[in-house]
């Protein structure tokens, strides 16, 4: 059975659920005031919120999650699918960086966490995510592609308790390529564009296929304005990968046991991987086809 057949057969529970926004706001407040109580029972609390009009699956936009190690390309592929499907791409990593740049009340706390390569707490992530969902609801957004959340089983349980996730796409890439990608990342300090100066050319050996990933170089007007993210240092990247690998298996199993996990091994850069990802999802990108034919 195809992935999308499984996606569109996802059912809404017979009990009326509250909106994602209302529940995340509720949970955010509960966690902020009771963070010392790690055993808080979130689902009963969520069910006590005011009821709202639900949508049946045929009326809903996709609600997908991207999993994968830091630097694997979740943002790139989630953003492309966001444009293709017409739903917002919500990256919790971007939410954290926006809060850091805002000099808001969480900025100093987040700065210390990020610089050490540690995971941001559930309380902070849910707080930032609830603000983003509130802003999106005000603009009339419906559906989403989440990138960077959930990272723990506890977060996955929170998400499952408040909304229906249709599909979880788990991107995989060999570690040597991941490390090179992270160290090659650059951001334009003027326009905020994301680029990568690494040229990854791994030779095949011992029956393992080779891999080539071309650099994503900036246009001339951005070339002199490139900066490196403060957390893209080799020791920090290795620590982030270690933590992710340690915590990812339970999350992957959480969704695998529910029949919602699609594992996708990236065969190379965007030109090689994007068409194969679309094939795995039973989707077509007509704009991409037209560009290739031009």
C-alpha cells in the first residue's frame, strides 16, 4: 500500500479533539508552572479544554513531521514540500534562532544551551511552538509540516494527544556526510539566505555506494557576507549527533509501531534525492519537471 494511501486513511478519534493551538497554549502554561513535575498527565488536561469544531480527514491539509539528524536536510525538503502542498513549514530550530535574535526573555538561557550543543527543553520548545501556531491561526493557516519536533517520546506523546499526525518522514544520511554538511553551512548576514560551501565526494568502497553532494554556493552579492552559525563547530556538531542518535530510536519506534514512519535514505544531493523522495510519497512536482526540461 502506498504511503499516501496510508496518509489519507488516517482517522480522527471519535471523541472531539481540541485545536492544536489551544492545547499547545494550555500545555505550555502547565509546563511553565509545573516544570518540576515531570510526571504530569497531559492528555486528561487537554481533554478538559473548550471544544472546537473539528475537521474530517478529507477536509484537512497534511499534518506531517520530519525526523532526522541535525544537518541532514530536514529544512530543505520540508520547505520544498511546504511549497508544493501549500501548507506552512514550521521549523523549531528557526523558532529558537528567532528568539535568540530577538533579545527576548529566553535569549540568554537559549544562548547557553545552543552553544553547548544541548537539546532545548520541552517547556521552551512548546512555548515557542504555541506562539507560532497562534500567529499562523490568526493568518488562516491550516495543516503543517513540522521540522525538529518531536525529538523525544514525551514530545511525541504530547503531539499525539492534541492533533492527528498523518505521516512521519525520517531522513537518513551517513555520518561522515552529515559532519561535512554541518561544517560547511553558511548564512548570509544581510538577507538570511542559507548556503553550504562543502563539496562532499565520498568514494564507494567495500560494496558501499559512493556519494556526491555539490556545494550550494551563494550569489555574488552574498559571497562576502557569509557567516557561520555559532553552533556549527566540529565538537558541538559531534555532540549534537551523539545526543540525537541516543534519543532518536525510541521516537522512531513510537511512530513505526503506529504505521506512520517512512524511512528515506538520502542518495546524494537535492538533484538525486528530491525526485526519489517525491516517488516515495507518490507526489509529482510539475514545476521541477518543467525546469529540468527547459
